[in-house]
């Protein structure tokens, strides 16, 4: 096929058809589907007794308690890691935010010493995050040695980014490498801010098939008018049908169907009703002004309800915009992977100091003291007896939503006939451990991956039989640093990190038993 000639005639739709043509050529040459990397963050730790299997559990014989039970359908492609710590330090060798959500978020993703902090807890990343390290170096994911470049290098998405203060650290997962020669540490770090609006992310991924200059608002208008990006590709898709082998025509139909399905979900999420324009783009969660009070009553720690994508809307128990946004973002990632528009993505359900509101016992009844709802972070730090049950329900909610998304990955047929999860390494992790306290030891860490990833699924990987989470911030309890997990995963993507990752106390070596 004269691919370049065809693409020159395709106009805007070339951005979407190029990955498909590239995959067709690769399969013709006997190549398999590409590998992908997905890291999913849930905030504020876990309720350990309801997450970790019993102490008598073995590597292959274990029962998932209530908070991790939603992942049971994925057991054969999942490794539950028990006994890793986020190790925080800074370039001077001192504390880098130990037992704080802000410091742990930075250390978890970059694995490197921070440059220091700005203000109260805004720790500044001292290097690139692991997703960007692998992206830059991996010939599989699109690094300099790669033969192909995806349309979008990597995706950074989040369902909500509200936080206690106007800080970068709790909101951001991904960073580029620091700028050299910059003395202002807040400017030396290079955060990749997550996109919170599914419509804007959709436009970035699929807008290349629309007329030049199309904005997210334009896309919303088109979707409100029932127009699809496929409408602008129809002639090119028809031409492609006459060029490709018969064996590829089903895949072309799946390619178009996945875009159409995603458009339908985005269209359904657009606000409509009396006095509301169908093409109105939802407002992004705000960056807070630290000068604005964040408590209505410091004596009771009742936080002001600020605008954002809350899970619960008073008097509308079935209206869950936080849930809907998360589902759309994860569906966007699935479609982007399936269409080979990108091979690296990060997604955060909420910031490390989450301001998402949940209903009290998740049935609309009030919390103690007459509160109709409270922020996730507020409850996590409360230390009150009723908080454990509340937090367990939040943990189960995030686990259930994430498990459903990953099962959808496992139902999506990939270019090689396997499932998308067979070719994706996915991590589900939190920056903290047991609440209250923001402990950095024994954080929840799940790794998923099917047969082409070399992940040794169906396993409970007990790094240590040490105590429950405590104030320990390093590997002295018998645990290992989270960097050891990243070091074990890197070779899957053709990346060797022989010098380790981070400061000497932040790694010991690749975690054994995770990758075959």
C-alpha cells in the first residue's frame, strides 16, 4: 500500500488513520501488538485490615478482603504486593516530606530526592517521574530508539485535583526532568498537569480528524448536533476499506466503533436542560488561592464545600459526577491505547489531599454531628471511630470503579487478537497507607498485566511479614522501597536502570517474583 500517498490525501483524519495503518503494516510483518503502561492513583491510603489478605495467606492461596475484593475477577493477571514503602528524601539527604501526602506523591512517582519545599508542604520534584523516564528511554513506548512515534506522547488525566492548598505536589503524578541552572526550585521542577475535563482530553486525542482549529467547545457543539469525528473521516474510511486485506476489515470496524462508543459517552455527559447549552464545557476544578480560608470552623475541622466534581450531590443520590468523570477518563485511555494514539498514561482519582465529598454512610444519611457530607481528606485525618467504616466504603468505591475499567481493558480485543490487558502493564497505587497519619510504609500496590507483559499474575507477593503501617519511613522494617517495583517493571519495556533509581536509601534492586 502507498501509505504516504494515502495519508497525504486524508487531510485531518490522517492523525487517526496513521496508527491504524502502522498496526496493519506491523501485523503484515509478523509483529505483535505494542506494550502499554498505565499508572492509576487513588488517594489517602487504605484500610489495611480490609485490604490485605490474612496473615496465614500464602503466595497463591489467599482471599481478598472487602476493600480489595472488587479485583477478584482480575486475579489471574494481578499481583498484590505487600510490604513496600514510599521513601522520601531531599537532595541534602534530609526529610523529603515523609508521612505527608505531598512528599509521598512526589517520591512515589519520581523515585528521586526532592529539591526542597515551597511553603507548607509543596515538595518540588527533583527529577522525571517513572512514566516519563520509561517513555523517554523505551523503544517500545516511543523513546529515541523507537521506530514509531505515537500521536500523543503520554496522557495525564485526573477526575479531580482539588487540594488543601494551592500546591503542585498533591495534584501532579507526572514530571519531566528538572531544568538545569534554575535556582528557584519551584521553577526547576517541570510538572505535567493532568487534564480534568474528559471533553478536552477527547479533543486532544481525536480532534485531529476534525476541521483545523477545532476547539473543545467546537467539539462539544458537534457532539450536541450528533456529529462524529467519523463523519469527517467517512470518505477516507471507505477508501481504506478497498486497500486493506480482508483480514483487517473487522479491525477497521472495531477502530471506528470504539471512537463512536466513546463519543456517545462524552455526548451523554454534556450538561443539558432548561437554560443550559448542550455545548457548554464544564468548569475545571479551581486552583485554590491559599489566602482563602478553607475551614468554616477550625474547632470542628468542617471544611468549606468548594466547587468541583463531587461524588455526591445533596438530594440526588444517583448523581455522581466524580464517578462519571473517572469512568470517562479511563474509557479515553482504553480507546487511546486500542487506537495506538499513545502507549503511556497516568490517571488520578483525586489529589493526595482529596477534597472530594462523599455521602456519610453512602446512603444519603448524615455523618455524625449532623454533617451531610465531608471531604475525603477531612475524614481520613479525623481519627474518629466512625471514620474507618466511611473510609472503607471510599476504598471499596475506588477499587470497584478501577476494577471495572481494567475488566473493560481485558474485554477489548487488541491488534494481535489478545486483549488490551494482555499487552498493558497497569499499576494501582496510593501515596499513603493507614489513616490517619499519612504513613508511607506498607502502601497498597497492585500490578496487572496479561500474558505478553511477563507479569506473574495470581500472586500475593509478601515482601515482609512485618508489622502494620507505622511511622517507619524506610526499608528498616524489612520492607522494600517502591522504587524496587519500578526497577522490576522497567525491563518489560526494554529499559535497564543499572544505577538504580533515586538516592541509595530509595532502592535496593528489582523486586523479585513480580516479572518472569
